[in-house]
């Protein structure tokens, strides 16, 4: 539903100073097309984890914008990523979402490609093409750049994009290493489901440590999430439909000890510190943080982080999961949950991680059932011409966030805040301008105050 | 005319084994219809009581696979799933809705559970393996509509003149779940 937002004037849509976002960006079709081009057509996007494709011929399909990409393990152990489209007439080469194969044969005319993407077979090529076809020209199209960062396979459609290490930067590498440095493998089974909402609302929520006490109140109510008498916070006048004051069930952590990280290209992190998380009964003993290789990989700031990270635009990393938010349309987003267990996990620890993943997030998760409802209804209201004019607010702790630039990372120590969300939208506006990579890097350099 | 005579004389000529099978299936169908009525009436407290204390309520993830790899279509227990609940978690799902703050179900969804194609696959005396198909239809709020088809592989444990669900594996006919959530039970 186009609302005539001028995608060339995106600065008017996001105000870092006022903490206000123009809600029309959550359903505008022109904006969405620009996002596919300027963001999903350029950024490094997550494809899969290397443990999903351990053997030669193993493949896994992931969308990059509207392109479908096959990530394939090669005979020599390396990994390649191809567009899942036959170079002859465009048919999807592979219709399975994952599996193992010796070769990819197009079911239209039989053009066949080996694991490396070389064109190795053309039926009746001598009789019909009479030797006129140069097979070397028609191998599968590889994505312009692909990289395996510590087991996490990313790709970009922009040949001019900086290397993955530079795109991630110190902060982004730290976010991935918070999971990767422990030594992890993917649990079979990627949860996939569709929410009728805009993808940016799902990313906004990654950093939102304010909503849990209300949105997920039922999870606290039944004891699924632990509560603490000591951390009971102020209902602030909130009341239910019977006019009764809402009594918040004190959550753990209580939001008083949080850390946000904002970084170049829009990567960010927000949530309780590792210290605050350690007080959570479900957090388990974080012995992995004591291992020398982990300490070296994640650095002194990483050692303090206990919240949620997002690699811009849509790769959310938690302690044991990665959630991709795949934009399908302005008002439709697929959610893909990848779950990790430590390679050295005991059977009990592995089972506990899997159980927690299934029962917290995912469509039947005790928390995410409610999240999808919020994002879908927020998206729907942006179709109203007047409702869409009501700004989306990210004013919490606005102007009070002192940014400490240290160890190559920009962090903010505060109570629960909305800095990481606001930073994400600020970066979104810069991406939408179609800047050069250098200019984009400069435009997303963290300020001293947010 | 022998068949007509058989019908007119009670019990004569009737295959007693076939009759027992029909009676058993009828009892199971009645059990399933009563169960569906509880779900559609949002009576989860009574519904949870239909499960044994050692039950396993499991909905695996289904994946589009090549025909020759179809044995890997579903994830297995111990891998990721959409539901992987013991009795305590199922009780938690009832209590979550009963808490009054389960916003995804307030206002509640309207659901209709249609159960068909009931087949007794094995009868071990104390327990039965029963497969059934379902169509669960859901509408929410104004225009929101979901439709789920699939089959349930149950282990029903004989318990007096009724049953307890000792295991339920739900095989949904979707790979990407085409809904914003699964706040509905199957």
C-alpha cells in the first residue's frame, strides 16, 4: 500500500534528535523496494552455519532479498554459494530446502551442474547446439562475495562491499564471537514461520528490554519466567481493562544494569550486562566466559555483554540462537530460528538448551506468541492515513546516553533504554540513501551522545 | 437372501471381530470429538486432563526434501521442533491462557477442530496406536484467518472405559508455518 513516501528524502523519516520515526516506513511499498535494493542488495547477509552442511554435497537454501541462494559444501571442504536459478531458462535448480546431492540437474531441459557450479551436462548438445555452446560461460552464478566468519557463512550481492571482517567491524565480530568462540553446532531443524508484519518492527524488538514485563506478563504469571520480590518495579499508573492497577511481577534482570553497543553500518547490542544475567536462574553457569580463547575473542566489552545483538540488517544473535528476519513484502516477514549447542555440551545441557529454545521463542514459544501479535497489529495500523502520521517513539533515555569509545567499541551504560533501536533506524536511513561504502561508514560512526 | 436373514436375526452371521473393531473405533472417535469440543470451547483445564502424566506432545519441523531423502523430512525428538512438551509444559500452556494476560489469545481466537480418518494402527491391549487427520480452522479479530491440516499419531492408553493420550506426534502439512503463531493447540 503506497503512501507516497519520498524514499529520496529519508532524513525526514528518522529523527535521531527527537527519537521519532515516521510510521509510514512500516507498510510503504516504495520504501520496501528501496530497502531490497539499498540494504538487502548490499549488506552481508547470513546464509547458514557451516555445521549445517558438514559433508560434500550438503546444501542449504536461504533467501537474500528475493534471490534464493544455495550454499553448498564442496569436495575439498570449502563452501560456495550460488543463485538457485538455471543459467539456461531460469528454472529453480533445486526445490529442496536442504539435503545432500551429487549434482544439480535442472528438471526443465536437463542442464546439469557439479557441486562447484560448473556446467557439466547439456542433453543432445552436439545434435542440437552443434558445438556452438561454450559451457564455461554458463556455470551457476555465484554470489559476488561469500565468507565464512568463524563458522558463520555470510554473503553479499555487492562486489564492492568491504570484506566481512570490515563490515562486521570490532563490534560485529564481537557479537558473532560471543556465540562462535564457545565452539558451537546447529541443532537439526530450522524453525520457519511467517508474521504479517514489517521486518523493521521485528528488529526494533530485538533490543527492547522494556516490553517483557507487559507483553510477556503471562510467562511471568505462570512461573515460566522467574520473578523477584526485590525487583518489583513501578506500574507507573498502568491499569487493566477493569481499571485495576497493573502489578508488575519483578523481572530478572530488573533493567537497572544494562549495556548498549552501537556500531558502524548499524550493528547494535542492547540488554542486561553479563553480571545482571548471571543473577537469572535460567542463565546457567557461564563457565565459557572464563576460557582464555573466549576472553581473547570477545574482548573486555564482550565479557560484559548479556543482551541481544543484531548484525545489520536482520541477523539477531542471542546466547544460543540466531534469528533471521526475512523480508517478504512490506507487511510480511519470515522468521527463521537457528539453534546452537556447544560442541562439548553434556547430553543434559544440550537437552536444556533445545527445550529452552523451543519453549521461549518460535511460533509456539511462551514469549514469541505475543510478540508476533504486537508487530502484526502495529503494522496494520500504519495503513490508516491518520494513524500513520502518529510517530513511532524511541525516546527512552534520549540525549542521556553517554557513549564510551573504548577497545574499538562504542558502548552506553545505563538503565533500560531505546538507544540501539534508534541507532538501527538512523543507520537504516543512511543505507537508504545509497551512499558509497566509505560515506556510509562515516555516516554511521557512533556519536558521543545519543 | 441369506444376507437379509442375517440382518433380521440379531447377532447371527455378524463378523464379531469386525463389530469389535467398529465399536472400538466409535469409542475412540467419541473421545476425539469430546476432546475437540473442549479445545474449541477453550476449556484447556479439562483438555490437559486427557493426557497421561508421562505424555509427550510433539510437533516436529517438516522440511521440503527430495523424494530419496524423505526419511529425513521430519525432525526427531532431541532435535528442534515447534512443540516438545511434557505434561508440566502442557499444564503451563493451559495456565498461560488462564492467567488473563496471554494477549495473543485475548480476545480469544475462534477455532474449529475437525477430526477425521481415524485408524487404529496397532492394539497392544493396554495401549493403542491411533492415527487421525485434522483440519483446524482459526479466525482472529477482524479478518485474520489460519487453516492447518495434518495428522496426529497418538498412543492412547486404555483407562477404564475411556483413554489417556500417552503420546501425540502432530505432523503439520506445512514446512514454513504460514501463521504468525501457534497459540492454538492440536
